[in-house]
C-alpha cells in the first residue's frame, strides 16, 4: 500500500452486486488523489482518480461508489447478520453481539471523514 495517504479505513466490507469482495478490506486515498480498494489480503480490487469516482452516501440504502464502470457497496461497519436465525430478531442479536466487540461509532466517524475529504477533493 502507498505510504502517502490522505485517508485510510481498514476492516471494511466491499461487495459488487451480491458478490463479497472483502470482509476486512481497506479503502484508501493517496496524496495524489487516487482511491484504492484492497481485499482482505492487501491486493488491489480497483483504483481510480478520485475526481472520476462517484460517491453515494445513504443511511437508508447504504453507501456505494462507482469507479471504472463498476459499482461497489461499501460498509464501514458490518451490516446486520441475518444468519443467526429468527429473521429481523436474529439480525438484531447479531448486531448487538458485534456492538459489544467493536465500537460501531468508529465506522460512522470514518464515513464522515471520507465524506468531508471527498467534498474537498472533488470541488477543486
């Protein structure tokens, strides 16, 4: 990974459609305003100049980015896990288990930090 970074967020989940690309990936922006998505092993999934990347931040629909013709869903904190059974209740139980292990607010802070940086870099 590039050592000259303006932004880095680890532990991210990336999906392309329904396909999972990373469960603990990294999103970074270099000082040359290049956005990188890395998978769990540190390999580049995709990269593009930040000026050409379309960002969509939505509390209801989830966050996504579109770069090089591909749309990626990005999660700063793991989404609810409905595999625990019980539908919505199972998802909430899994969400509570996650909240006990990690600081969920950290994901929101990273998202807010990315929004601010994108606003600065894309309006130059």
